[in-house]
C-alpha cells in the first residue's frame, strides 16, 4: 500500500476532468508505477454483459498494469470476465476504473476509448 499519494488534475482530450495519482511508495516509485483513476459510464443498451466483459479483459491483457473496476463499494479485478459480471452494471451505471502500473495512463486511455465506442456494439 502506498505511503503517500500525490494527485494531479488534468483534462482529457474530450474535455472531461481526470485525476492521476502517482504513488510515492519507495518500492513502487522506483519501478515507475502510477495509479490512474477515472469514472466512466456504461452507455450501451445491454449494459456490461459477457461480450463487453470479454473485450475489457482482452484489452487489459495487452498492458502490464493491473485494472480494477469499482461499483458502489464493490471492487473487482478487470482481468476476470466473471468478476466484472458480478458488478451487475445496466445501461447508465457509472463505474470507477483504477489502473495501477507502469503503463496505467495508456491502459486508462484505451479503456476510455472502449467505453466511448460502447464496446464496439
């Protein structure tokens, strides 16, 4: 667990405010890890179903960082289709995504694009 985190505020190219948290825990900072947190809304008509969850898992697998999804107080890893489905996210649900690792910013940009494209549906 990080000892201290600094938070930077920025603006996504789409005009949305985003927050990037850089860990200052010695072990993580030496590795160049960072934590990026963003809230995204499920926009497709069927919500977060198995096909969407599979696309999320496949995309997350292309990065070295870990991905976490949080709805209400329930957080799951983004590397498991079943874990994502336990969140039960219909259309309009806002979820918090948290990417942790050396390429967390790139992973979050890719996830944001996937959500904006409604998972390709």
